[in-house]
C-alpha cells in the first residue's frame, strides 16, 4: 500500500537497491543513512502506517533518551523521521507481510509479501522490531471463517468499505481513527467499546462524540458475544450490554484489540537464530547470510541494548557495507553532513 492509502498494483517484480522490512524508527532511519549513500529503498510493514511500536502502542507516551530531544512523543519522533527522509523518496508498502525471502542465482534477493507483491533487491535490511505484529483475535466462536473478507484487522483500501454496515471494536487510537475516516463513506458505523472511556487522542474522542450526538455514529458500550453470517460473509453481530443482548446488522467488523509480536516468517528464511533473535556482527550488522542485515530490537550481539538510539547507531554502520554490495567496485566515501556539499545537496539544504 502506498503512503496515501491506495493500493499500488505492480506489473511485475519491483527492482530496487534495498528492501527494508519494518517501518519503525530504526527502519525509517535506515532510509536516511542508505539515502546518503545513494541507495534507494522500498519499505514494507505489516501495519497500516509508519512508526512501528512508537506509533501503534504509545504514540503519546514521552521518550526521554533520544539525543538532543529532552522529551519527544512516539508519534512526534516518527513524524520527524518521516520529514527527515523526504529527500530520498522511499516507497512504502503498508499492510503487507514479507512471507518469502530467497537468494537468486545472481546473488540478489527475491521477496514476496502476503499481498502478492514481489521485489528483487541487492540487499535486505530487517528492522522488524521484535518480529511481526499480529493482531489479537477476539475470542469469538467461528470468527476464522470471516477473517480476511468480513472481519478485517487492517484497512488496505477504504473504498472497499463504502456503503457497508461497519462495526469497529476497540477504544484506542486505531479504533477512533478509523471511526472518523470511515464514517463519511460507510452506510452505517457502530463503535463498540467495553467501557465509555477511551485511550485515544482527546481530539479524536471529541470528534467521535460529536458524530454520536448528530446520529452519524452509533456508540455502544459492551462487547461482541456472537457473529452471524454464511460462508465468509458476515451479516450480523450480537452485542452484549448491561441492558441485555442486541443483534445489529454488520457487513464488516474491524476489531482493534491490540497487537502481539511474533518472529513470524523470519524464522523460515534460513538465518541463524538465537532465542528468536538474529545474531549479527558489530562491524556491519550483517546476519549469517551475506547481504541480509538486521538492525534494531530483532538482532542480538554481546552487549546489545534494546534502545532506539542503539538502532540508529547500528543503521549507520550497516549502510556503509550495504552500499558496497549495491555499488561493487565503487569506493564508499565517509562524509559529514555538516561539511559535505554533495550530502547537503541530496538533503536539499545546500
């Protein structure tokens, strides 16, 4: 998915210098460090937006150990990183998980996502945090039959929900954001939360309550107790509230119950692993496979600290070696952004 939320239909494998798996802070900074060395990157993330844990789990939580920023929220850090990498024009593919990673005879890598997007890259950078984010499944009997068609854990194309009766379940930022985004196009929209207290941004909660007042959104306090439908088509949901049970018409349910992290398909890529982490060297942060790097929380080495600033350091060293693979025979010059006119030109500040 592109950054604006539209699906990009590939006509064949996408060829690029580097594929970065993970769009958290470390993955985003990898775009910057690679870009300084003229390495073009595509970024893939299973979430529907950049930021990884920072944006999904604690967007408003302050972070105190980012150099030169005494305090910065998770979302502000992501926003600043996105601004910093603008000069390099990375292409993002959101809502996709890399299922296949294999080496080709010419030493490049072939990657394929669960959405069918294929990439051919010279280097691969795994910046997937603790692994793949997996949505938490509501404990409802028979929900598996509807998953992927009527029960969706992310929205890849808003247009597919036009004129649908939509049920959104949850009380965090994702639930409120999609309530506000989908209300204008849905036939009807019901927001369900187990209590009348929300963990989302205050302005989102205020806007949602305005829509409830005008009758454009129905707010229910309770939980889903059963689903009704045939085949993979959802037709209704039974909602249990303090006043009893009520069945409502539902075409699509979007549950936002949080995320769990699993190593996922990474475990099947032939990399050496240690306790579900990827061992790397500390010179270039390369894995057991030449040309595949691992940075951030997903890697391990003696003295490893799971800090964002540690990931930034790892990315800087990784990029030097990655550039050598992308441009074999070309001398990689180490330069400072403060004094290099060529780097400043790339950044648009010269």
